[in-house]
């Protein structure tokens, strides 16, 4: 695999998981469960289990966990206490992880 | 700690010794090691089999007009923009290649006619694979001649952009053990989404992975993405008044020029163009082929103009999998043939000449009684470029099984 191919894979993972792939629809609520939409840690944990069977290194898990507090992931608003977790972004990151490329 | 010869030399291990006191072979070795090869190669593959006989027209060959009653390009003496552009009294350019006229006569552009692969296949897929692998007739080769040439010149710390294909996929020409990347669009060569989350997240994951292959390709990818961020791609202005055609081909050439000027370590660039398979209504002075040639010549001339003096370090070479039948067919087109022509342009090129051992178009001179015969193997042209321009020392792995004898080169390049 070369740099261009890896970049294609990463972008494919993000595009598919965030439902920007024309003609494809991913129902992450169905995959990750209804509670994941308000809990980024749960969304990550479920994504790792669903897509990688939980087979992920501690370093990758730690890197992903750090991202879970990012406003782009949490999508919290000051006037809305309910989090609207960007599950697509989380799933895209997991699908682009080195562990998924090896599968 | 293991220190390689190159590291030792680069690290100044010989600095205490005066260069003048050194044996000549050692001086050469140091010079070879320290001086980065600034020479670049741009390779164009014209997919679909261009009709070389209507591109570089043998207007002094009477059989040409007999064989092509409706699509032949008129002789230059008929004058104007509706006739071939005389090159040497025998060959002329299709009038849509007018931008090549000045390049040819100024010695920047050379043409090779009756050149191609010796394999007789008329299958586009087989012939492209054979030409790109550099092993005509051998189906089992899974890497390309250009990649093998890079393998023959390994670098200590090579740029992620050392070998770039401008398109969505890595072509067979560049496939192999040496690192090469495919870029469909320079502006899209980035990780989608918010960079802090997506690019930052992926970069951190690939930086710490224990999988050495993924670690390496990850590092290469994010370095390349970072390098491109520093270029102001949206505001690129071609120099010297160059105007690229607004086609995919034109855009690719402009992007190659951008990367070359950015000095990101690109040594070889590959691009391709399609649409050359004109079985029906190929056209003559006007038509499908003429339109493709206009795009081709305007793009290449713009590239040459844009690079200006930098062109001294660049060689551009084109090829197509095979030529087309000498006779036109019943649909005012041409079918799959054999020999074709190649364009070679740039610094060090001894242009202004059509290099050929012209086989003729008479009965008995045609390949399988229907096509222009191949009298120059395309590997001979590429081999000369690799040795004289890129500095490849050994062609035996690049074109295995081919007689790579430099004394048999056409001497298209100086040196």
C-alpha cells in the first residue's frame, strides 16, 4: 500500500461512516445502539467492538479516547445539555485505524 | 552502530582530507553521493493506441495517401492550416500540433517514428500491460519499468513525492517495491473533515502503530499532506504566459509543474490520457483525433513554457500501446495496428529531428501485411533516457531480457 492508497482508504472510511457516500446509507444508531448518540465514550467502545472485535492496541485506544472530548465529536451546545455525538466521525476514525487496515 | 557508505560520505567522514589530494575515483564517488539528482522525468501514456501515422505524417510516402483516401493529412505544399506542418521534407506534424512546430525547430522536441513494442498483441489490455511492465510478451510481470528504475537508484531519505502518478490509480508503470503515490487531484490530497480530529487522529494512530509497513506508509502520507498544505494551490499562476488547456490532461500537466517548482523531491511523474481508440470517424485535419492532438500539444507546450529554464532538468516522453492500421477502415477510422511514434522533449534532448528507421508502407513492408512495422523498440528510447538523463547505471533489471546495449541507442539525448 502506498501513501495515495492509504489516503483513499482513510477518506473512504470517513465518507462512508459520515453518510457522505452517494448511494450508501449507514445506520449507526442501529449498529451502535440508541445510547451511543449521547455518549462519545460509549460510541467509541461500541465502534471498536463492532468493527475491530475489540482487537485494538492500548495506544490506538488511548489516541481515540483523547479525541472524544473534541467539540467536533461531542457537538454539544451551550443552550442544549444533550450531546449529539458525531457517531459517524467516531466510526470513520475506527475504520481508518491501523488495526482495521490489517484485517 | 552500522554506518553505510553513503552516510559516512554525507556525514563528512572524509572532510579532513583535501579533495584535490584524493584519488579521482573517490572524488567521483563523493560527488555522486552528495549531489542530489535534479533530473526529472515526466512520462505520458496515451491509452487507446494513438494513430501515429496521422500524427507524424509521412507525407512524402505515396502509399500513405493511397491507404487513407478520406482521413489523410494533406501535404504541406497544399499550405495553410489544413495541411501537415513540414518537419524535414518527409515527415510533417498534424496541423493540430502547431504548438510543437517551434519546439521542434528550436531543438527542444525530438520525435521517434516507427517505434513500439515488439509484441504483436492487438489487445489494448495486454499491450498496455506489456509496455508498462517493460517486458513485452511476459504476462507474469507484476511491477513496472519505471518503478524498477527507481529501485535501481535507491535513496537514503526519499521524498514521498519521488514518484507520482497523476490520476486515481497507480499505473502498472509505477507499481512495484519502490514507493510511489497516485494523486487524482492535488487539492484533494488531504484527509477529509476537520484536520484536528481526522488528520490529527489518524496521524497519531499511525505514528504509534507497531506494524512497520503501516507506520512507514502513514508517515509518508502525512508528510506528503503537510507538504502540499504549504503550497498555495488555489493561487497558482503559470509563468511566462503559459496557458494550460482546461482539460484533465491540462490540469495534470499544470499540477506536475506545480510540484516540480515546489521542489518537493519529485523525480518521476506519470500521467495518462484516453480517447485515442478511433475506429469510427477518426477525422483528418478536423475531427476526433485533431481535437485530442490540440489538447495534447497545447498542454505540452504550456508545460514547457511554464517551466522555462527548469525544463533543462526535465525530460518528457510519450508512448502509446500500439499504433493503428496503415489503411483506414470502412468507418473512416483505423483499427489496431503495430508501430507508433513517441515524443521526447526537454533538456539534453537533441531535438529538431525525426529519429527513425523508416520501414515504408509498400506491400511487403507492412507488419502482417497491414501495419507500420516496428523498427525501434520503445525500450531502447526509454533506456537511453534512464541512463543519460536520470543516471540509471544498469538497465538489466529495468528491462530484463532486452538487449540494453547503449551503443544501439538512437542518441536522442546528449551525453
